C-alpha cells in the first residue's frame, strides 16, 4: 500500500514508494544494471567467442556473427531487478571490422528495458547505450590445432587384408563428413594429421570423444570391430593428473556380400552384415543360416573366393530339384542343387572346388 506524502528527494507531493515519488524512485531504482563498456574475447582465426566456454557462432555472414557476439556479450552482463522485466538488445553497425589479431572492433548497442518494480503501478521504459569491445585473441582450439596437438589416433583398417584404394577414398570421405558433424558439438574434434599407409589410414585428432564417436559411426555403416589402447604421455602440471593419448582402431570386414567363406570346414556364402554380426548361408542343399560375431569371424573364418572371382554361368534348364548351368567362358555344363528360385537364361555365380560346382548367387540380386 502506497502512502501519499512529500518526496524526501525532490519535495513533490505524490504517492510515495519507500519515501520517494514515482519519478525519483525510478531514478534511484533502475530496472536493470549494465556496464557502459563490455569486452568479449573473439578468436581472430575461427570467429568463435568466449562466454563461460568458447563456442562457435551460429551465423555465417560476418555482420550476423558480430550482432550475435554483441548480443550475448550484452545479455551476459545485464542484471535485472525484477524477473518480469523484458529486455531488448539492439546491436548497431560496428565501427571497425575484424582484420587480424590486433584489430579493435567496437559495436554500439542499445538496451531497452520495459517493466516495473515491486510497488510501482505503471510500467516504464529505460534505454541505455553501451559499447561492446571485441578483444581479438587465439582460442585454445586454434592454438592447439596450429601446434598439431592431438590426444587420439583413429586408425581404419580391414580384417586380414589391406584396404583397397577405392575403400580408402570412400572411408576418408565418410570420416571427414562425420568430423564436420562432430565439430558442431565438439570443437576439439579436429584432424591435425592424416597419414595414408599400405595397411590403412590414420587420423590424429584433438578429441578422444571425437575419435571414439567416428569409429562407432564407421562400424555402424560398414560393420567390423573396434579396439582401444591408451598410452601415458605425461602429468598435468595444474591438476597432477596423468595425461594419456589413446589409439582407436576400427577394422572393417574382410568380406563383402557374395564372398565365399570357409567356417568349421564348410563353405558358406556371405548374405549380409551389420555392426555386430556377419550373416551367411551354408552352400549345401540345406542352406542353413549362420551368424557370427566379428571376433569369431576374424579368428575362425577364411576367405575362399571373392564374389567377383566366382565363375559366371547361364541357367539353361530348371527342374524341381536341380538346375543346369553353362560356364560362360568354358561352355562346360554343371548340374547344381536347386537352392534358389532361378529361371532359364538368368546369370548366376558358381564356385568350382575339388571337382564340385556350387551355386553362389544370382547376379541380379548381388547388383
């Protein structure tokens, strides 16, 4: 309840708030407090800026980025004296654009506060003009990137063989796409060094989580297995904690769909695979389904023939139990168990081993 009386500050008669008329109360009790000058650290290399932590700008245009930085620099330094006060932050055109480490950027900002404090009847508006100074520095991420800093090595290999040139090209493209996605969440997930070896490809990375995340993405897409080792490289001077570098190895499968594999002294054809298992069919008349973990695949299977190395044949006749095929190169004719639905004239792959011919698969299904 407000009492009418004389303001102790200006002497005017009015309804008083804590002994002050509404005008003097507003002058003594502003809606917000904000410094006249605010400074924000900005990386002159990547454009990131530091709030509580370093973060990348959301925009792409230079003026959008400067407006974003000025907005958050102001917002983080505003103290509202009532939670219901609304604040509008309006950055203006900067007086100077970034031009390197020593450039100085000044961004005028207008802050408009609207609302009322406890005891006030009417809303009021306050305007404050401040200046945001951008201090150009080098962020920790760029500093580490330029010094070839890394905490993890991601190695991409294949089981029991070397990667082909085509696989290297495809996997490298996939890894870099995943790195670009990861950088949106983890600024340290950069690649500082790429090495092409005869056995595979290596990436030195600035983030352990980034290396692990990308290894999982490779496994999810291509199948295979992941192993990880750690090496002690020193002790943090500030915390006294041990510092490690990790090596994450992802091994993609040795086999592809259609390859013929030996397991438990029996022939199998690979039908599918995922990040956890390899799926095969026995190549006898029963055509039993088999699934193996990648650990078991690596230890207990052996490649017999790649799909593309199997002989191409043409189906020349089909009965209830058998099919007759003719080898497209030798014109030899073979009788096979009918283990799939085929028609005369279709092209199929067969495996000839120890004087016996086996049906591998239909070419149109593989393609």
